[in-house]
């Protein structure tokens, strides 16, 4: 399901079997982009950090680092 006004040109991101960690802040605009990416990327894990903006991984390192370690350990 595509978002209005958004055209997805490339639809085979899983060709290499890659895993994706999508880390965004809840106050990042537009947060819907993270939701769309997680929907269209197979093997994607989406993590939204409260009260964080585009630099969520730096603003919430105590939350991001364990999530990244867990993700990379798969």
C-alpha cells in the first residue's frame, strides 16, 4: 500500500536478505516515513524514541545502544 504522492521505484530491497534497523525520534518529521520504510522493507525493525528528533540515536543513546546491539546480534 503506497502513501498518497509517494512513488516507490525500487521494490526489491530484500534481494540480498539484508536486515534493517530504522531508528527515529517520535518528534522527527514526518515520522510516517519510518512507518512506511518498515512496511516496505522486509526484515525491518522500527524503533521510535520518545521526545527525540532526527538525532534520536544521539539524544537517547541509553535506549539506542542496547537496541542496536540486540539487532546486530541476530
